[in-house]
C-alpha cells in the first residue's frame, strides 16, 4: 500500500524558504529514498504544498515517521493521510510544475514538451529528487547570468558546474556553444538525474558528469548554485577553479556581503548581480582575463558517471 501525507504550508517567499528548509531536514530521515519528499505549487504563485509519499511501509510506520518529522520541524501544519493506489508519485508531483522562462530559456518538464513550440532554447528537466527546475529564484538567476555571459565577446568558453542538481546549467551552457563542459554534485542521486536529463536533451557537446564534493576541474566559467556557508568554505577551491569568471548563487541578499568578501580576498571582483525576490546571483571576474594555466584536474573526485 502507498500512503500520501500532505499539508499546505502557505504562500509567499518566506513559505518557500520554509519548504526548502523542511525538505533539507526531513530528507535526513529518509532511508534509501523512502519516503519520497517533495514541495511544489500546483499553480504559479499558489500555495506551497508539502508531500510525503510512503511507497513501501505500513500505516503505523508512516504515522511514527510523521510524528518524528513534526518534532524535527517545528510549526509544521497537520498532515492529511490518504491510502493510494500504486503509482509513480514523483512523476505525479513533477506534472504539477509549470514552465519557467529565464531570459530566452524555457525550462519545462516532459509533461509540457508537446505543448511548447520547438526551440533550441527549450530545456526539458525532470528533477526527481534533484534541485534545479528553474522554479527557484537562484536557478533562474544563474540562467540569466549565463545568457549574459554567453552573449559577450569570448562567450562562456569551457564550463564547470558545481552542485549541478538536475544538470540544467550545464545543458544551458551547451545551448550557447560552450565547451568542454563538466558538472558534478555531492549527491549521487542528483548526478543520475542530471545524466538522464543530459541524455534526454541530446546535447551535441558531451557533458562530463561526476559525483564530487566541490570542483573537480578548472574552467573558463564556473557556476556554483549551492548555499552561502558551503560557498564561503569552498572559496579557495572555487576561486582557483575559475580561470576567468565565477557565478555564485543560492544566496539570500543578507548573505551577499560576506560571500563577496570571501571571494574578493581571492583576487576576484564583482562584475554583476542578478536580484530576484530575496535571492542574489553574483558574477565575479578575474582582473586582466584568464590566469596562467595550471593542471585542469582538481583533487577530491570519485565515480565517473558519464563522459
């Protein structure tokens, strides 16, 4: 039997942050992907829904899990619980997501492919348990920054995407003719999702995907859409990885000054900021262009998934 526990969190930016925080905590309680946790809006600007899908457990075990969840995440509204027939509930949640427009890109799920006119700027992304459908302002900000960089003299050059999630930024870079392109994520599930999306989009330029904690290769342009604390901790490695340009996102406006300070101390200067709601994407550049070449590979990698 499949059980679905769901609740409505509310609307607005603060609720979106609450949803992300709740998922971050609750996923620590999962065991080999059970239960499946998702948060989404059924309609644009609608209320955020939190879904907990138990695909292989008993009703008593689900009740115990939810009781623990409410202890771990204070102020969660009461859940409603329904027994459900066996279905692909991750796919069902995906189908609730609407297309997102970021610059010339349209990021959409496979359920919307037939509804959109053909375009090289359409990117089909089915997230599964990975982050990066462009519904969040941080991913949308990265796509806008990516397009602006691609349209400037010299373009993107080689690209490395740290914390790739669904692989959307690597795929977007390929659309603009960047290369070579590499991407990694600390979560092997996200890497498998990114690999699936890369294959589905039939990229012309190969994209190297690896499970890696941080950058594993140097590139002309490096993207890292993560969170403020790990970005500050990885400042030495990310600054070294970016030969020419570094784009950081996943940052609240309140994080901006301390993140910028960490990278300015590494010799980078702020070239541009993209502000969307309470989120900021920062583009850094290295004064004087590319630095002297070093070995492109960086330590700390494991598990080559696709080349």
